[in-house]
């Protein structure tokens, strides 16, 4: 059986095209909560939502730090992060 991470950071795309970042200990349960209209007030008014990325973290503390870091990124940076093309984040740095 695959090892399950203790915490995850995830990015959702909302119906209006906006992105929402959160953290959880169970991505599928959290996604189901968002989809059912539970979870964050932000996503409740922007249903349906789609999971675009999730990242395993060492623990809840690390997940909270990563969530805060991602929330400071621009929309374009979040989309690059979600796409897995991390090198794109740094191509214009310099």
C-alpha cells in the first residue's frame, strides 16, 4: 500500500476561473467537502470546483507554511506551479 502523506497543500480552480489554495490531511475528503458546498466561504459561491494540483507535505506545519507561500504567488505563478513546470517560474528571474 502506498504511503499516505500526513498533510497536503492543494489548488482548486473555481467555476469563475479563480484559484483557491488550501491545506488538508485528506485531499479527496476535502475536495468532496468543497464540492458539496462545505469548506471555505470563498469556494461556496464559486462552484463547481476542480482540483488542479496537490502536493504532499511532511506535516501540518509544513503544509500551512507552503499554503501561505503559494497564496503570495501571482495567478500565473500558481498555474505554472500546478502544471508541474517549475522551471518556468524562474525563467524571467535575473
